[in-house]
C-alpha cells in the first residue's frame, strides 16, 4: 500500500492510544467483546491488536479459562498494549503478519480484528489465513469503517490535507473508509466461510475538547509521516486547522457521528 499506511511505529502508538483510542475505538471494542464472550471460546486470536484496546475489552469479558493471543504487525504498538495487563491475566503478545500467521491449523476457537482488515495488502489471503487457524465451528469477527459519508471526521481530515497539498495529497484518511460490503461478503464465501452476517453500528461520540483527538489523528497515525514527507506538510498547522473545522462541524463540546460495519463468519 502506498505511503506505508500500515506502519504504526516510533511515537505514533502513544498518540494513537491516547488521542484516538478514547474517541473512536473504545466503544467498538466493548461491542466486539460483548459479542465474542457469549460463545465462551477458550482460545482467542486477535490480529492487528494495536495498543490492546480490544484485547483489554476481551480479557475483561471472557471466561477465566480462556486465553487471548494478541498479535500485530508493529511491535511498537504491542509494547503499549502490554502495559494494560497484569501478570497472570492469560494474555500473550506476539508480533505477527495476519497474512502469514505463525500458528498451526485449527489453533483457535475465535478470531477478532478491529479496524485492521482495511490495511491488508492482500485481503483474500487474510481471510484464508483466518479460516486456516480457526477450528471447525470457530468464529471470525472483524470490523471496518463505513464511508466518509458516515464518518465525517475522516472526510474533513482528507479534504483538509487535499486542500493543503493538492499536488500530492496524503491518502491515509481515505484508505480505511473506502470499503464496500459486497466484495467482502464474496471474498469470505470464496475463502470458505459460512453463516456470514454484518451489522451497521452507529455511535454518537461526545468530546469536551477536539484538540486531543485532532492531535491523535495527525500524530497517532501514518498521516504524520506522510505529511512530513511532503514539502509544506506541517503537522501542527494541520492539527490547528482540524480543531477549527471539527468545532464548526460538531460544535464545542463536540457531538460527532461514527459508523462501522461489523462482520461475523463461521468456519464449517
């Protein structure tokens, strides 16, 4: 993918966890855990675990005999995730590529991925790997962002950086919001999954101050590196402009809509 859009390294994980996590990730993490826990899986794999936001929610809801294996392509993200757990909480962390998982066939009862599939350079391969490592009857849960239309914070950000850098606009805030349901459903069927369902989940998020969120968008994602790589791409100017536009669009304090699509599929 262009611009190394899946690289969350260096200081990005800290800003991601503190600036983005409380606003756009925690509510969907709680929902994910609420749907996985009733299945009572013993072996749970999480891919694209990031800073452990979903991992923490899973561990809080799963039964005591379960074990969560949290993986991510970026080891720097997992270092933040590890700090959220005490010794003995039945969670292990391992850097891993979701397209080439280092686990044996049929190793897990459930698999979870929140807002990570959108970044896979070969999504079909990712679905096949998920099917491979799941035991028969195992469930695959993953979420994707809906379009810019339903997530105006992303649209506003993409429009802003396009205005500021029209000759070579950074594309990070476009990639995760360009998903379509039908191709995903067909790819899951082709991979071998059955009982495929999808839920549209809308949230209205309040923020007392848009500044930490705007800073998280710029400094807590690969957008930061994309801006720095372009002449005139000033991260601080983008943060300031985002705060102004968010206040205009969502008010102050803000009330901001979010919308995601959550998929569930079963291995026969």
